[in-house]
């Protein structure tokens, strides 16, 4: 799993010697190929990636895969267990669960990626500002982050959700504007260490503007942790959407959001557990896939860490 | 050390002030009229004059800044007001809910310590073994399952199934409410109480236990590579002593921090677990009050949650310095 043999002693600072394994020495390879080669070795990450590709295809071709529409009701067939007609059974008003879960992939991926994009943009901006300009800017931004971290996340999300309403776009905004704190902290930490390096000094000496130094010089070098946390965040956004649905401030019917289906299924636990287990399974597998891919990316992008 | 603690305590004040002020103003931008709610609900037809009287009574007609000033001058003297909905004093609600929350939190943390640390430790010692791989997958899964889904699965396994299969009465666990509410020494369940406690405690502990196990594993793997571990082995100590006395002590530090912070978090943020099991704690009370716009309850309970979180974090940082003498608090900060 790692390039460095686990038993190999590292130097006192924890940084292993460069090119410790013989296979590392050889002709130069582009970084991307190198990362992919390391990523491929991580079996869980590859399984996760495979599942995400599968999920993406399901979302794209949902109309071709789903045998029914998301609102179509089979008359008289309420809470039917899985059968040949309805692979995942039917829900409380006779809609086909399989079709709704297939279409739900679209909703979850859309919410997951869009909200993460918002979080990454806000977190990147504030984290970069705080890390690059230390002093007052840093203090103010760090304080703001501390204040928001002090408020219980769900309280914040529920309160903001009651402002923005419950449309799918509103949920994206709620999850986006509440999810940037951790990202900002990570970005701040990398900017803080990177801005002291020589190439930043060189760029400053060349008279480049601070914006250019921040985003053209430092940012590309700070991207790795952002990619990793971004990937994992997509998974956690999908979890948070489920939590909001459960508390009654998530997306509304008839949106086929998985979290909403789980929340609706909780009442039929005794008689029709499949209403809970199928959408819950979809959430768990998707979140796991994002986490595994994120972990795999971390190891592949930064072999020093292992 | 003392000056560090005082400085940290002083820093808590603006954080709490800003957090509560933010919530205060956020609530005045929410759609809907709190006076209407006080007068008896959002959709009912209300006698004329009732809304006006309610607004008058709670000062809701004053300019926002005046209300804001009033709120803080009352809060500083710990006058948290009364619920808009039930007219109960917020201090009463607080007393009742906080106790239930703290009891549940204590048990979740006990599970986190008793399960998380040994599992992570074993996983690190037997790296790449089957049990290590299994741990990796199970801990990842535990943090990927929505908390309430885990709660429902547990309810189904230990409450629904036993009923269907006719298990003996003592083996059936309870899934709703706090039960007889009988405790010894504040947190030890007596009589039937454990049957109500066990499922919510496991559910609440799941995510943090998984995190603690992962962190313990990572931390122990790092420590395994340290020079003093090699020295300890080289001088012929038993492997058990090497692991426990030299390894575990050092590897525990970040895990202790995590568990401390978790304790601060689970007191106020157990919303999903509490809602799933109808456990009458702070988190679900806050969430309910937010959706019902019961402003005094939201602000009063959040104040306590935020204070508890900040104080516990401070305690964790201080104890960290005590555990690890290399850390000098308040000196040489960047």
C-alpha cells in the first residue's frame, strides 16, 4: 500500500528520505501518472471510484434505467415488499422505490457537488486571506470561524434552512454556507506555511501583485489537501442533507431525495423495513465511496503521510 | 499557566457574545411573526388585541437594537426569560434537559473510551491483519451511516425483532423516551433504566467511537516508529510493556483531546439521536424550538451549550499540558 516499507526508519523530522525504494529511481514520470499509479494500489479507493462512476452513470441515464416515473402510483399496492415488478418494493402511496432511488442519485449528487463547491469557494477565499495576510485579517477570520464552530451545526443549519426555505437550491445554499469552516482552516494552515517559502519571496521581489501571488503561485501548491477534503465533504454533505430531511427542514415531496425517503420510511419500521433500508443503503454506500476515494487520494497525493 | 487560563477565559466572552448575537439577529430575519406564535399559533384566527398584548409584554414592538440591548442586559444577570410557547421558565427547561443530556453524553463517552481506544490500539499493533482491515471498513462505515438510520436499525434489531420472535421480556430493549428516570450516583442507571439508555447511548457513541479508533490507530502507528520504542525493545522489555508503558502513553495524547472535545459536542449536538429515541435532551429541544421560533428557549439553551463547549475545550487544552510536559501553554505561540 505504501512506497516506503513500514519498517523503514524515518528521519527525526518525520520526513522520509526521498526515493527510498529502488523502483522510485528511474526515468521521470509526470506527477499525474505517479498519483494514479499509487491510487490504483489502494483497493478500497478503487472500489469507491468504481461505485462513484457507476452512480454517475445511473444519474445520467436515470430515465432509461428507472422502469416507472417518480410520481407514478401503482393502484392499491402500498408498502409492498420487493418483487419482480417493483425491485425495491413500493412506498406508502404506491410509488416504485427503485425508480425513486435511481432518480435520487441525481438529487444527491447535485446537492453534494453544488454545496461542496460553495463551501470550497468560501473556505478557500477566507482561508487564503487569513493565511496570507496574518495579523488583524487573520485574527478576525479565525475568530469568525470559532464563533460559527461554537454554534451547534444543526441549530445553525435548521435556522438558516427556515430562512431560505426548502427548495433543492435552498438546501444547497444552506449546506454550502454552513460547511466551509473546516475547509477554511485547512487552507489557512497551508497558506500560512507556504507563504514563507522562497518562491513566494521571489515572486514578491519580482513585483507581482498579492492577488497573483496568492492564487497563481501559492494556490496550486495548496491544492492537494483541498482536493482531499473536498472529496470527503461531498459525502458528508449527502449525510447532512439526510439529517435535515429527518428533522423536517430538508427537500420537500415529491423530490426523490434519499434522506427524505429515509425520513418517510421511519414510521414503517415494523411492517415495511425495506422503505428505510434501501434508501439508507444508497446513502451509506455513496458516502463510503466518497470517503474511500478521498482517503485514497490523500495517500496517493502525499506519499510522505503514510 | 494561570495567565494562559485567564486569557482563554476572556476569549470565551466575545465568542459567546458574537455567536448568540448572530442567532439573535438571524431570528429576526426569519419569516413569520413571533408575537403571532405567542398568541396561539401560526394559522389559527386570533382575537384582535391578543397579538398586540403579546408584543407589548415581550417588548417585541421595540426597535431591534433596543430589544438586543435588553436581551443582553437580562442575560448577563442570568435572566433567560420564559418560553414563548409554554410560558415555562427557560431555567426550568434547562435544568431538566441538561441533566438528561449529560447522562446520555457520559455513557456515550464511556463507550467511546472502552471500545474506541482498544480497537484502534489492536488495529495498529496488528497492522494489515484481517482484524485491522475489518476495523478500517467498520469505522469508515460507522461514520457513513446517518446517525438516525443506525438508531432505527438498532430499534429494529433489538425492539421490533424480539417482539416478533417472542424473546424473553428482560431481553427486549426500549426505544422511546427516558423511561423511569431512576439513577444512582447521578449517572448509573438503576432498575429498568438501562433498557432505555443502552440503544441511544450506542447510537450517540457510534461516530465518535469510530473516529477515536481511527485516530488511536494512526497515532499508535506513528509512535511505533519512534526512536524510544526501538530503544525500549532493544533493552529487552517485554512487548507488552513496550506497547502499554512507552507506546500507549504517548499515543493517547491526541485521542484524549478528541474525546474531550467529543464530550463538549455530544452534550448539545445529540439532536439526531435524541429525536430518534425521544430522549428529552438539550439538542432536540433546541432544534424543536428553532423550528417553532421559540426564541428565548433557543438562545437560553444555546448559551449554555456554547459555554459548556468552550469550557470543556479549555479544560482539554490545560490537561493536555499536564499530560505532556513538553507543551508549554501560552508561550512561543506563532
